[in-house]
C-alpha cells in the first residue's frame, strides 16, 4: 500500500495520489514546522522527458482522483 507502481519510472504526482489514498482511509497529514524533507532530483532525464512524464502521471492521477479534483486544481491555478 505505498506508492502506486503505475507511476513507476515517470516523475510527478505519485505523492499527491499517495496522500489522497492515505486521507481516504482516515489518515491525516500533520504539519510539523521543524520537519526536514529531502527531495532527490533526477538529473538523468531531460526537461522535455520530465514534462512528458508529468503530463502522463497527471492523467493517471485524474483517473484515480475523486470527482471534482480536476476542477479543484484548475480553480487554484494548477493546470499542470
């Protein structure tokens, strides 16, 4: 039940889907100001490949997200 492997190999949105799955099962994310997160960037792929992967994963996310999620993202100015 961790990250959905359908996102494997492409960057972007797997963390949002994971968070939505946790929330839908009654889990909560708690903001901890002193927490430190380290994000390891992938410097093996090009910017074009990264953008293509993000678009692919965004469509997967939309197919898994609750109804209204696409409109919510558009409302907050997140088209991609």
